[in-house]
């Protein structure tokens, strides 16, 4: 099924894109700032992705993508960094539209933010010899500290909306890592991660998703100043 990865990308994007034009939500007004956020996040995550693929830290099963590659990455992997952030950021703002009081108190947010910062930092330092764990948690450490000190109001709602996003995350990423299908779409070298799986998903992937979405929200907030 060589188009599986493509279908996962397009399926994740389709509903959020259609409802971006919902008159009350008007998510299309975020396109410019989200586009900048996606571009900046790709400038960070794509080189990381290329490096990891070249060095066998993870890789892609050719049975599940069309075969076209750019800088050693399937074109579907490039689309991932467009489709998934779009879908997740849309979900974040849609939830805030329907549940405007969905947020933690300022004090609770900062407490959780600093705890996450310490947890990410400790895990990265204790696993400096595992590339995926070290890079992943190091980036999460830096970004979490930046957000909690500069724009903690993002975390007030994001810490809750991310919990909702974990539902589609476990479905989509579960398929990518081998749930419900014969083989995984994306394979991992377990010597370069903690080798702890949430079903078939490396625990690092949940932090990866947390960071990727948070980075886009931080950029959007910085640009729109709302």
C-alpha cells in the first residue's frame, strides 16, 4: 500500500482545511502566521530528520510511500510537517473557540511548565548517548523554558488542548509505527532511544509532537500578538 503515508497526511489535513472557512472560526486568518510557523519549524525539524535518516536512527519502509525522495526523505515526510501542524493548530484554536474558558490558572501553568522543563532537561542529560532521546528532549527543554518565561499564556490552554490532540496522535502515529498494519511505516533504531513504547509508539514521539505544535503556536502568538 504505497500511498498509505500520503493518505494519512491528507486525511489529517482534509477536515481541518475544510472547516478553516467556517464563518465563526475563520481559521484562514491564521494562514500567514501559521505558514511562517510551519516554515520555521521545517527549518529546524527537516535537517534533524535528514541527519537521523542518513545515520540510521530512524528510517522509512518503502512499501508505504510512493518512492519520491528529496534530500533522502520521502516526499510524504515533507508533507507531514505541513499537514500535521496545520491540523493540530486548527484543533487548538477550534477547541478554544468552543470552550473559551479551557485554560489553567497562571500559577498552575508556570508550575507545570517548570516541572516539564526540569524533566525534559534531566532526561536529555542522562541520555546524552542516545541521539533521538537527547536531541528530542533538549529541544523540548529549550522551547518549554522559552514559552514559560516569555509567553506562558500559550501553555495555559495548550497543556489541555494537547491532551485532546493525543487521541488522533495515537491513531495516526500508531499506524506509522506499526499498529493495525503488517509492518511499520517508520522504523526506529532502539539503541538511540529509551526503548519505551506507548503501544507501538516510542515515548519520544509524544514529546516530539508536543514540541512541534508548541513551536508553531509560539510563532503564531509572537506574530499576531493576540
